[in-house]
C-alpha cells in the first residue's frame, strides 16, 4: 500500500504545535512557585546583618523545625554581622557561608543597604544567588524587617522605614526572575507593628504620659565654645537629635531597628508562614467519661475518669513550637501565629465551669469547659512544663549559635585547621545535647473542676 506524501506545510504545522507544547511546559515549570522543603541532614546557613546576629528570630525558626522533626538531624548556622550589606557577605562568603557546606542559605539584608542605592543592593543579591547555587545550595531571600517607628504603608514616620519599601519590592521582583524562594516579612509586619505603636501612643496621650515634657534650659546658659580642629578644618556638624518615639501598646522589646524577644517571635512567625510550613503537630479528643475519640500523631494511655477527675498520659510524635514564656505577649500582636503550632487537646462533655489542669503534677492553667470542648492549644500552656521545655530548648540553641558558632567562624576565617576541628567537635557535642532535648516526652494530664 502506498503512503500518501506529507506536505511541507503539514510538517511545519506539526512542528509549530510541538514547539508550542514544549514552550508551554517549560513556562509552567518556570512559573511554578519555588518552595523550601527541608530534609534530614540539611545544613541551613542564615546570613545577614545585626538583626540576624541577635540570634533571636533565627533561633526561634530553628527551634520550630527541630521540634517539628525530632527524628531528623538538622543543622543551622548563624552568619550575621552588624552593619553588613550585600557587599559584606560577598566578601566573607567563602569562609563564613560556603565553609559550612550548606544545603540551604538564606540572605536577610536591607536595613543597612538602604543607606546606599537600590541598584547596588539588587546587583549584589543577584551575585549572592549565583554564589549560593554554585556551592551548590538552595538560596532563600528574606526581606528586612521594618523599623518599628510607628510607620504604616504610605504614612511614614521615618526615612529608613520608608526606603525599605521599594527595596523590598525590588527584591521580590528579583526573586521571581531568578525563581528563588522569597519571604516578605517587611510588608507582613509593617502595619501590624505600626498600628501597635500608634495604639500605644493613643493610650499614652489619654493617660497624659505622652508627649514627654521638655526639659527647661536655663536662660543664662552660655553657648558652648567651638572646639579647635587640627589643620584648620571645619569641625564636624553635631549629630541631629532624634525625636522620641511613642510607646507601643504591646512592647516588642529591644529598639525600633533591633526588636527584642516579643518582636522577633513575630518575625519568625511571618517568615515561617512565608515558607509555608505545616502547622499541624497533634490532636487528641477525650470525652469526659474517658473515651478516646481521636488521637492524631499522638498516643493516649492510662485514661481514667473518676470522681470528677479525668487523667491520661499523652505522647506526641513531635513537639509544639517552643514559644518561650517571656515572649508570650507576642500572640497578642499576631494571634494567627498559633496556626503554625496546632497541638490541640479537646475534652467534650464536661459540666460548665472552670477546670484546673496539671501536667506531670505541676499546675498548667485554669481552662473553661467551653474552651476545653473547643480545643485547647497546648502551645499556649506557658506556665507549665511545656513552657519550661521551651525555655530549655531555646537556651541550648543560644549556646550553640552564640559562643560555639562564633568560635567556629573565627577559626574558619583564620584557617587554623586544629582549632577549627576543636570548634566543630564542640558544635557536634552541643547538637547531640539538643537532639536529646527535642525528643518527645510523655506528659501526664489531670483535669479537675
């Protein structure tokens, strides 16, 4: 049988159609939003400026992932230095980032870069992305946090906070072009912190404690003499006096550029949310008569219901986010943080009223029957062994990322092999201690009216 000839126009048409399909497939791959998927054994270097060097929100992010995956061996390395810009990290990249042999590198900059130009910032970020990929590791770009000066979008209280807006927009654009994971903590927190400070100012004005009263200057005080300057040069102009900033309704701690524990838990939360983490920890539903209705990602044993008291032992597969008791007011600023740590206990069927809850024989709180029926998130059991555990884990991370991490970085820069090996041994020992601390432990609950 003779096959009819295929026309050149038909071949061309098929070629164009196939090319279009291939192009669309590549476009879809390119358009797919990049994600960060941690795995066992990952090494995450967190590079940044003085806000990273505070070792607060970075440690809180580390605590989240370690307790979320206690069976994994994860490694986090803080690489923050005060005053750093993109050029600073490019200059120290080899000994203070690449030397850790990371699989993930996050860059969190901008607070100092806004004193320069946007072009330099974006050019430097693009170079950092290329260097990170060449290691090879996955780059993650995190915008700077806002300045906590009462600014909200388009109603600025300070120049630096205002400048951070276009820098963040430009960074987001670069991340899209480079197909890189990007987290915008600046815009996620700007209005939240701004309104928190404005509400604080409103309350202070109402109470008559704001604005501060000016200190009277005696009229007879003579003007200070101009100091002599060597070589006949003009003396440096005096630094401008910064106007005082109104108090926040809920203090973040620290200062407007470097928040304390409360503000930095906010920062960790919006970064984790931007990374699209899974907030489910575990949940259990136990009726007041002792019947176990549900046990998801946990094991319930030793259940007893007698004389108006319900008791049981619960062992979770993983732990809730260790939010330290000292920073529990962070939830008042950003209550949606709890979506990141759903460790729920439900007890339906209790008679109306309040109930005392103990965990491992220690008071854990007074909770209403209504709240227990709806579900009590154990992440918020700050005044209990859960809060003590959070404080303990955070303290171990502070030791790891503080003196031990600092020593390793110093010896990496000095290229002292023996001292670097000793510093690594100290880190390995600290991580073994952390690995033990994050393992789930059985908790014994007693609930009584």
